[in-house]
């Protein structure tokens, strides 16, 4: 039964290791807009028009305005029941072994950190880090709103958000950890992602091919549904607590 919560609950208890891949949908119930959802578009820009090195080169101020808006909203947001369920899942699995649970997230909002997950791999960076386009320095920056748009480094060069844009490689260490965990997963959960952005979405396919059972948690269909062992249709803030 593809929609059986009790069956997946039991499989989660019995299986080691477990990997969860999350996307913007897990933060939707915290009030953070998704990228491709109904109210995810800022001033009608699709993410492909803002989250690129080309957009930043052309208009850094515009791109920083988008990030400033998101940072302001996210700072006010709180982790929701879905985030908290993943903390509890990590706690329970870690009692079965140090590497029994890995959280792989595409999100840059930091809500998994604030909820309390520890073994987390951030594939697309972190909205609260900035990186200098001149000297390469990376630092944490939590100023909201930013005093100066676009912000500059002490060395005088432009700062950019510490995130991964389209056409850029993922951080190699994060990618290696995620790929290794996925290849050995027995259960692979795909939560709140449209699963259209690669290479992140490919982790689910690779885990499936390496023998993991695949579970999708999403109110909408995704391209991964046909290969999934479980498809639980609903908000993650409702479904995830029921899995524990
Ligand atoms: C709920 C819910 C609730 C709602 N509960 N769920 C053609 C084919 C294949 C690949 C490519 C291609 N052309 C180009 C590419 C590559 C490209 C790509 O994948 N493009 C596709 C879009 C076509 N990928 C890249 O460029 C990546 N890099 C790369 O490939 O490098 C290669 C390289 C190697 C060596 C040298 C150089 C290059 C990089 C991708 C980076 C993505 N970056 C972003 C921005 C991050 C920073 C920021 O946040 O500003 O990452 S884009 C954006 O999309 C963000 C997200 O992490 C990512 C995924 O989105 P996500 O999380 O899935 O969100 P949504 O909005 O799409 O979906 C939300 C879901 O939630 C929906 O399903 C809802 O139903 C659901 N939901 N409420 C649970 N309550
Ligand atoms: Zn600098």
C-alpha cells in the first residue's frame, strides 16, 4: 500500500541507515514561501531569473533585495512540526548508531539547525553566510535588513550570498557526504521538494537504485512518485509527526 503510514512507520523503526532529503515545502508551514509555489514568486521573478551568477553580475542590488526580503521573513519564522519531527527521528535513529540518520537539505533557511538537527548536509549553502567576490572571505552575517544594499566586504569588493546558484557546482564536501549517505540508505525520505533541481533530486534515484526504499511526503505529485514505495500526500507538518 503506497499510502500506508503504519507500514512506513514500522520500516523507519527497523531500517538503518535512514536519509531524509528536504526542500522548501518543509518550511512552508513556517510561513516561508516555496520557489515554485503559488506565492513563492517575489515581484513575479521565477528563481531561474534571480538565483544565477548572471543575474547577480547584471544587477547585484536587485538580487540582494530578494535575499534581504527572504532573510527578513525567515528571521521571524519558527521551525514547524515537520522540522521537529525530523529532530526526533534523528534522536531515535542515532540511538541505533552514529551514522544511522543523515538529513540532506536543499534549504538555505537554517530552520533545520534552529530546530536542532545535527547531522545535516546543506547542499545549496546557507542564507546567513556571505562570501566576498574579491578576497573569497566567508562570514556569518545576520544583519536584517542590511544597512547597505548591495553589501561590501572590508576589502572593498562586493559580497554575495553564501548559496549555490544555477550553473554553480555544489560544495564538494557536502556533495560527497550526501552521495555517500544516499548510496548506503535503506530508507530514503523525500520531503517537500518538487524534485526538479539536479543534482539534488538525483540522490533519490541513486539511493533507490542502490537498494533503498523510497518514501515521498508532499501535498502535490512529484516526478519521483512513480518509483516510490510510499507516496504520502499532505503537508509535512502533519504527515511527519504521524510517522513517529
Ligand atoms: C509542501 C508543502 C508542505 C508545499 N509540506 N511539501 C536540465 C536537466 C537537468 C539539470 C539541468 C538542466 N539544465 C540545467 C540543469 C542544472 C540545474 C538544474 O537542475 N536545473 C533544473 C531547474 C532544470 N542545476 C544546477 O545548476 C545545479 N548545479 C549544477 O548542476 O552544477 C553543475 C556544475 C558542475 C561543475 C561546475 C559547474 C557546474 C545548482 C542548483 C542550485 C539551485 N539553487 C537554488 C537557489 C539556492 C539559493 C537560494 O535559496 O536562494 O536552490 S534554486 C531553488 O530550487 C533552491 C532550492 O533548493 C531548489 C529546489 O527547490 P525545492 O526546494 O524543491 O522547492 P520548490 O518550490 O520547487 O518545491 C516546493 C515543494 O514543496 C513542492 O513540491 C510543493 O508541492 C511542496 N510543498 N507545501 C510539504 N506544507
Ligand atoms: Zn573581500
